[in-house]
């Protein structure tokens, strides 16, 4: 398979050739502005990135844990958005190869990411998958929840996002971690709390309501509005919110207006 350095260098060459030519200058400008990033952008679509990742992984079917680390870290050493995205794509596609021992260097990628575009991909799709296969990895979440880097704290909140949304995960643990961050003013922490609560409410609304009710005096307006978005009218009113979420009322007005035309 070759050395880690060789694999990393090959991955940079492979993805540069495919993703640069698939990019768009106009799209690059828009994405860079949208993500408020200092990285370089080629303007390559997510579909093109995923297609290149599939091609690369199909051509390298026996990647080891060490291989994956070398590839990801080398791609992350570049200053190109698409190459960092490709690194995460490879980790997601080969996630079953990773285990709890890989979490220190994976969280190091989170520290380098400094953007929701990467953190919100790594947390549920890579770290979350390891937790689902080895629940002992959950012990790391409490440590990350106290980290000085808010992106690492956001990762602690979002790692089990997919499992919680599907009706699984450890909501008791998540609630404890989220409660410890309720006094934070950081937007990305408040948004993450609301986001997870919103997704949990789709299958287990009682859990979301109980959390918001218990912490009503501390939860931020952003987390409250996001988390209660799909709760039924009586529960919303009990939380001091309008019976209908703004988006519901807006959609009702849109449909009414459409029917009049």
C-alpha cells in the first residue's frame, strides 16, 4: 500500500486533479463568502467531491487506520476547502475501519476545521459512527464538552445527532452536556443545542419538551425557538411560545394566498 506520506501525497494529487477541474470560479467566490473562510476555494460541488471520494476509495479498498490518518492529515495540511472536504469524505466512507483509538487525531482535525461545514460532517458521520459501534467512546464526550475550543464543544453536542434523531443515542448524557453549556453566548453552541432538540422532537417530543421545560429560565431564545419548532401547540404555549411556530404560520399564509389566486 505504500507509506503514509506516499498515500497522503498521492491523495492530494488525485483530488487536486479531479476537483479543481470540476470547479467553478463563480461558485468558489460564493462559497468562500458564505463560509467566511480564509481557505482557497475551487468551487466544486458536493456531488463532485463525493464522486471523487468514491472513486478514490474504490481504487484503495484496503486502507488501514494508519493510512486513513495519513491521508486525512495530509489533505488537511493544505489550504484548500475541497481537499479538506475530501479528507472528511474519505473518513466517512471508510469509517468502519476507525475505532476509539483514532479519536485523538480525529478531534485534532476538528480543532483545525474552525467551520461548521467540516465540524458538522465529522461529528455525526465519523465520530458518531464510532460511538454507535463502540459506546465506550461516549466517555470522550464529557471531556470534549469542557474543552476551551467551542468547535470541540459543538462536536460533543453533535456527535450523536444522527443516533438521537433516529430514536437512539444517549439522551440522558446529551442533556447533561447541553445543560452545562446553556449559559454560553456562542451562537454555534446555542444553535447546536436547539438543532439536536428539534431533531429529537420528531420521534420523541416528550424528551425535548421535558428538557426545555426544566431549563426554561436558562435556555437561550435561539435554542428554545429551534428546539420547540415541531412541538404541538399546548407544549409550545406552556413554554411561553406562540401556538404555531413562525414557519408554520408563514406556510399557512402562503398556501392560503396560493388558493386565492
